[in-house]
C-alpha cells in the first residue's frame, strides 16, 4: 500500500505524536486554563508547549500570539472575516484554495472589495501583479504559500516586501508548505500566518491556528466566536487580548499534545532535511510521469519551485477512474478531482474535470514513487 | 510560616502565567502556579507565587520579554 494523499492529511505520524496523545489522555486529561490543580496546570503547560513549538518552527517572536483553532480554514476565516470591513480592498491570487476564496467571496457580498490577481498556467504569481492591484483602500494581501493542486510556490517574501513598503498586511495560507518548506514570518514579512496541524506539521486532525504579528491591530480583530476562556471571568464581555480573545471554549488539548510532539519531531529532523528528501522524491515523480506517453503533468515541472504535491492527468481517462483503479489494483491512495480549489484549476486549465494528485510526504520513498509511476504507465498504455 | 514571605504576580490568563513561569525559571527565579487568591482577583485562573525578595527581578524579567503584568501583591 502506498499513501500519496499527504496534501490532504499526512500519514503516518511520528510515534511520538501517538505517545503524546495517549499520555495526555491517560496521565493529564484535565482542562487547560480552567483550574489551578496540578493536572489542569500540566494540561496548560502542554498547550503552551504546542504554542512554543509552532512559534519556533515559523520563527514567530511571541508564542502567546499563536492562536489555536480546529484547522487552517477557521484560522483563515478569523483573519479575513475578523479583520476586513465593508469598503476595504483585499488582493488575492488565482491559485487560492476555497478556504480563502469562499470567505472572500462572501465578504465581497458584504461590501469588501476584492481583486484576484491571475497566476500563470503553471500556477506561479508575478509579484508585480500584486503591486499593480494596490488601491488607496487596500489593506491586505491574502496569499496561498504553495498550491494544494500543483505544489507551485508563490513568492511570499517578495510580496511581503511590497506589503511593508505599501503598509499592507500580508496573510499567508501555509497549509501546504508548513513543516515541509521553510516558512519564516520575520524573514518573509508575514503578518498573519494560518497553519494546519494535520499535514506536514505531523499532528492530528482538529489542530491548526493563526499567528498574529505585531503589525496587526488586535483591537480591530473580531473573534469568530465568544465564550469562556478561563480568563477575565468576572466580565460578561470577551477578553481583548491574545490568545484568549480568539480561543473561546475548551480547546483540543489532546490534539495539541500531538501537535506539539509532531512539530518537535519536524524540528528534530530539520525542515531543510525534510525538504531535501521531498525534492528528491518530487524530481523522480515528475520525471517518471513525464516520460509516460499520454500523461500531462501540471505546474512548473521543477521540484525546486514546488512542494511534493504533483497533479497530472492521463489522456482518455477521467481522474476519478484513474484514482479508483490506482486504489483498487495497486493500493495507491491519492486524491482526484478539484481539490477544493476551482480557481486554481481554471488557472492551470483543468476545470471542471480536475486532476489526479499525488501528495508525497517525508515518509514516502523512491521505491514507492517508482511503483506508482509504473502503475500510471500501465493505465496510460490501455488508451495511448 | 508563610507570613511575610510571598508575593503573587497576576497575569492575564493561564497561558500568560505559564509563559511567565518559564521565563522566570530561565532567569533563575523560583515560582509556583497557584489559584489566584479571591481577594486579589475574581478570576478562575492561576497566578505565580514567588518570594518577595525576587519581586523586582521578576518584574524586570517579564517586562524585558514584553509581558504585561496585571498586578503584583504581597500575600
């Protein structure tokens, strides 16, 4: 069996993740931040360790500005719906996932002005296009760091420099590259970084969050939900400080215990080493697929300019058929279709049929890549 | 035996108190997370108990890390 659906959710997880979660449920168990007994404090410490690990990975200076939530989608909704107001102008790219595009389209209905800067057919963005789209009422650029369809890496650092010069906030969706490609909120000048725990951060599903930089006006940020935080309990109004103001309700502490262990594992391996292995896998995969007659590979076809996610199609076969046969006959698990990113597919010319997507991780091997390429070649031979 | 010995530092939340505890530990200051005394805070959270002699150094350590202190009280 070959698991190539890591762009959706990574599997397997490092053993330390399972151990940390089992330890939390067996030995800790209590509610973090809600009481002062030893287990509640132990639980609070675990959640804090997760904040510190995430802050270290993304080079964020203040762990208390790491806001946790269930996934990157909620983090992006918080940054977009929580910050933008009617009349504000926001710029995004045509390679966005619906986790950015749908909140923006809804905000557009509520009076937010939106410009979608077109990307190239290979899924790349010219920073000059962003600069040209800036208007007097522009306050934010929302950018996918790496496409979940083609893996194409967008020029976040260049756009970050433009945003600082023009006094705009930069919101980055780091769901795909986080943990597998260097993401540095200070070097890249990222003001709002949305991340998810269950992909290359190696944590469990149900974990994610938003890192809020110090250029963000926290007083302007409206929480998506309000409720108990364990702080300011004498007040019937929501706290006005991070992270509590955006973290109402009991958190997924067992998940965060796993996330802390997952990120710690990534830090121990080193993002550079993980990246080097994934570049090697991606090079072999792209080269192998390209050598098959009838197979079209999308994106930049350059492993240095993309994550380990590769989209392709087989001429004469629908992506759904390829996916089913790869699973049934070869035990290869991948994702087919539109990958929740219609704009990206329109950009690369695969809308509405979509693509077959192989999402690799650090746990995959060259042998698995070779086996998958052989399987695709056999399917392609039937029609080509 | 506790008389005239301790002070407590109140922080915004448990997350802040845990970060403060870690920063104090790194600065060589011993602290303990305890429930915030009712007469100082109606909050349900925790605060940091330290030796009174350490108050000034603790204050400086936290301020150097840009951590906002809600209050320091002798108990």
